[in-house]
């Protein structure tokens, strides 16, 4: 039920635009004041009355109903309290009727959202630094899908540049297919690190690497064969990790895909008088002197990230006609995207306003930063394996007879990792701690998963829900708090999508889990009369459903038992 519209429809007062009132409806900061409220301060100027007088008039005009139990005017606010029993009945019926679809909507029907995320580098490790980016993009993908948008997940592969010439040199000197087949990307990383160490004493290696990259650009058969081989090895390895993280992509069009699509962009910039020469290079300058020029072509004719991102933007608009195009990329690239979006705006691309840099912070481990070139790399797969192994040890300690321990340890370990990096605002840097994310009693993924499993255990103890239900069993404050949270879930999805912020969902899941655990300890269930027990089991079932829905949006599975 749309409770905001319900209270607006109950108001009978002239001289007030009801659509304006609807926009003002909010949740009171103090839940004791009511379930919803209308602050009247913005109406004072228009109605030429004090907010208190307006609130009094509105409150007196309200027609009460089975749902609206009490209306009060307090300090310029009109507060509405719902009948606990009617509110609980309506909300629980809504949740359970819709099931997995509860919270979903069709607001995005007919609109396409492109999401550029993860963007791994070919022949480089899928390391810990990729975790937040990949988790964020995957969650935003699922949230927009739930709201009815046609979502296109794009993995803009880092598959171009001189580093491939370096890798070919390293592979021909020190590598072998046998070793790569055995060790995968790790073998490629080792010889890449060795190249940089050897180059310090043999500068000719750099010239040799540039020559091999030129061979790739020119279509040399041997160079292309090795390039494609490195790409295949990488994608096979990262696909295994993506499956563990429950992440999918609809396009793997990377940098190399846009090689033949950059020149038309440069030509259009030239035709519009925007591309200028600067020390042999070609740039676009901005009126804002605080923004550095956007470099699009080096003096040697080489293109850059910005050139390829420009070409990609035109391709995506022409191919998908996107409503929004999101770039989930760390905040270090703020200037880069400001420049690219501004250049597109200067070219007259009205749709440049629909492109959004979803900036995020960095994830590091407790022992510091990482560098591929130096060989100081922490593979994401190793981290996942470590968390899963530790989760298995906890299970064996606390519940050694649990069936499918390995499968459940995987669900808990991967879930803990995803929840851990999605819990805080995306813009914050974070230090990843295995002990913290695996804490079963903190604000963590395992805590929410355990709450879900606890819901299941109640049905094991009490049996299924009978036909006789007395909603008076939910006429208490702890039950009402849960019902209010369940009712808020659809708004949580909308808020999360609007802010590109999955942490809205993770924090909601914690709030709901904590509210349910309070209910679990304060309200008797199995020992109450049958009709009271049934109402509380109905609430438990709704909580289980919504916790599952929320965790699913984050890419987290729900163990049935823990």
C-alpha cells in the first residue's frame, strides 16, 4: 500500500495543492511521534499562515480510517499514527504475496542504464584493489534491474598499451605456455615483474617492447597470436572469480575495441574547432582555468585513455541509447571524467549530462598497498580462499555436524567479503580485515545470514503457519518496528539507485536483522496460543523473505542453516 498517498487522500482542506503535500511527506525523526509526518514550514509563505496554524488545520481536516488511528499537530508537523494491527496485516500480506518481487518496480521500463565496472587488465592479476569496484558495480547492476531498467554491464578491459609489448618480450625470453597453463596469470605476472628488473640494467628491452607493441598495432600474426593468448588466459581466470562473486557482464568491449573508432571523434573535434595543438600534442582546452586541458593525442600520434573513453561514449550512446551511463571508477579519476564529460558537452552532445562518474574509495589490506610492477600483489582469489577457509574453521568449531559445510563456508566467506566492502559509503577508503568481516556478532554479512538461518530454525521448531491468525500477536513495539522496516524496503531500493549507493541496502539489512533479533528474544513464539504463534511466524517469514531479497541485491547467498 502507498501509505503516503493514503494520508494525503485522508486530508480534506481547500487551498492546498495535494501533490505539494505529497512531496512533503516524511518519516519522523522520533518514531514515537508517528509513522509518517507532514512538515508545514514550506507552506507558510504561500498560505500566509504560521506552520503551526497550518498543521492544526490539516490535522483537524483528516478523516480517520481503519489504518489511520491518530493524527496530531505538534510544532508545525502533522503526525500520523497507523493502527498497528491493520498496518501489520497489510504489510505482511504485501510482502508474502510478492515474495522475491517485493521491492521491485517497473519505474525503469523502457530505459537503458549502462554500467562500466570492474575493467580488469589483461595479463595482470585480479587483485584485492578490484574488489570494491566489482562489488559496487555488481550491486548497482542488480538494484537497477530490480527497478525495471534494462541494464548493460560493461567490462571495459584494459587490453591495449606498451605493456603488451613488454609481456611479449618477457614471454619469449623467460616464459612458456606449459608454465602459463599450469599457473595462469601468476606466471605472466612473474615474467612481467622480471622484465622491469632486467630493464634497469638493459634499456634496450624497452625499445624491443615498443617494437612488439607496434607489431600488434600493425596486425603482425605472431604478435596478435600471443596477444590473444594472454587475453584468453586472463578471461578464463577472472571468469572463475566473477562466478564466485555472482557478477555478470553483457559486454567485454575493451580499449582495443575502440582502436578504429577514435579517429572520427578526433575529426569531429577538429571540424568544430575544439582540438588545438600544444607542443606537438592535440588537446581540448577549457574556459575554466582550474581544469587542465584534456590531452587526446600525444606528439607521436599515440592516443590515450581519454580518446578511447570518448569513442566508447559515442559507441554506447549509438548502440544502447542509454538513459544513464555509469562509470564505477575510483576517485583518483575524478579529473579524467570531468574532462571527458566536458569535452562531450562542448561538442554539443546533450546526452553528456546523463553520464555519471560513480566514484569510490580504495581498499587496502592491513599490511599495505599493492603494485604489479614491483610484484607486491595480493590476488583476490587468495583473499576469498582465506576467508572461506576461516569460515569453515568457525563452522567446524561451532556446528561440526552441519551438512554441506564446504558449500556453506563458501556462501559465508564470499558473502562476508562482499558485505564488508559494501557496508560503508562507497567514497570512503577502507582497510579490509578478515577478522572484522567474519565477525558473526557485528554489523556484518555473517550476522545477517545467521539471522536468515534463525528464521528458518523457528519453522523447524514451531512447524508451518496455520490458517488461524490473530494479528494482535503483533500489537507491540518490537513487532511494529519490524513492520515499519519491511514497509520501507521498496523505498530503500529507490534511494540506493538514486544515490548509486549499495550501502543503503547493506545498512538496511543490518537494521532489519537487529530488529528481528530483538523480537526473537522479547516475544514468545512457540509457547503462545496457536493464532498468536501463527501471526509471529508470519512476521518471521516476511523478515526472511526481505533479508533474502536484500542480500540477493548485494550478490550474497543465504545459507538455510548455519
